[in-house]
C-alpha cells in the first residue's frame, strides 16, 4: 500500500467504526424505549400479552420492511428495560455492545454484579457473541470473584489490578483431554488451541513461545509457555503440571523467573510473574508453600470440563458470608 495515503485510509476506517457505534447506540436506545413503553402499559394493566402480539402483527402487516419486531422480541425488549431500569450506572455500557451481546447477558445473568461484570468484559475484551456465550458457560464471573478472594498477599502487592488479570482456576474444556494425560498433552493442546487459550487468559496476553530456552551457566532450561502481558508490562511464565501442586514445583518456577529477570527482561519492564498451572491443589498447602516465597508466583488449577455453575455460585455465596462475618 502507498504510504502517502495511509492517513486517509485510517480516517475512513475510523469514520466507519464511529458510524457503526452510533447506529448500534441508537438501536439499543430504540429497544430500550420500546421496552419502557410496553413495560409501563403492562404495569398499568392497559396492555396484556394479546395486545403485544397484536402490535407485532400490526408492524408486520403495515410496515413489512421493518424486521425484528416479533411479539417474542418485543417481550425481550420489555425484559431488557426491566432488567436495567434501576441500575443507571450500567446504561453507558449497554450502548457499547450489540443487541445480541445484551440479550445473552440479561437473559443468562441474574444479578446486577454479574451483568455488570460481563458488560465490562465484553467492552474491554471485545468478545464476539460466541466468545461471550462461552465465558458465561465457563462461569468466568464466579471464578474471577472466588479467585480474588483466594489471591495470596504477595501477588496483590505487585500491582493493584493483578486481581483482574489472573485467575485461581482456568477452564480448558476445549482441549478435550482424557482423565489421565501428560504435561506434554496439555502443552501441545494449548499451542493448537492458542486462540481459545488467549480467550481464557485475556486479550492482553501476547504469546511469545513454547519451550522458551533460558541459558544459565553451561546448561539450557525450557519454560513451558512464555507470554508478555501488555497491561502489567511484564513477562509471564507458565509451567504446566499434570498432577496436583507440590511445594517443590516452586523451586523450578522461581529459578525460571530469576533467569528471565536477569537475562531476558528489558529495563523498562516490570519483574516477571510465574504461573504454576496444576491439575489440582490444596489451598492450605499452597498458602504454606508461598508464605516465604519472594518471587511473584501464583498457583492456579485447570479444569478439563466446564464447571458446575450452581456449585461455584454456592461457594461464592459462602465466601461472601464468611467475609461479612469477619467484618463484624
């Protein structure tokens, strides 16, 4: 492409993007206003289900070029308005994502906190509808909230927003791993499914390499997976373990972090962070093992199937209850 015209091309693309955003915002405003109108008519007993159906037929008969206003969709607009009418803080986010995204969130999420979480994540991570649906199915909200409660003191001190970066558990159902598998199976699977893995990690993670070589003395060592995180401005080393966490795993990841910081990290970058991704872990063992560790290391577990959402919700409820008790 002729570089003389790059600025013009960028102006055109930006204008198109702004136009699409403006059209989407107007569409969401329209659905909100229709939902509000129907809701108030139903609330005052002026309208019933039959009237909404009559409205849909009327639109189809008299304005056939106008699509998307079946009685089912009109009721969804009513539900959309009723889901958010008491939460004005979320109104801006509603207009930054498509109707399909909004539909997935307000129909599948039941609390203000959960809806707000997925609205913010959809804007931040630019999820497709399919990606958003997968994250809701994978209970990203519950896992993130539980992970925040479990984060050790040291990682919290590294960076204030680290709690929004790393998870206590990762769901790798897309690998289709058998019950008994090797670390090499996880690694090969993640490389083949890197797009899905980045979705699970977050889009700020940039993949650098697998089996990343660090040389110390006359010996070569290999880090399973190495990433760079744009937001935290640091290298992130993943070590994969096909068994439960053992304290001696820390020695290996700490050694890798020291090698990265001495020989690979650039002067403007923050200290490297290590993630031990294990098949399972005992939280008390992890706490003891990390209590004297000076390296920014986290121990997370992976699941090979989508988690039980009800079980996670119960666990999250218990954490909040215990937290409230401790505050009293």
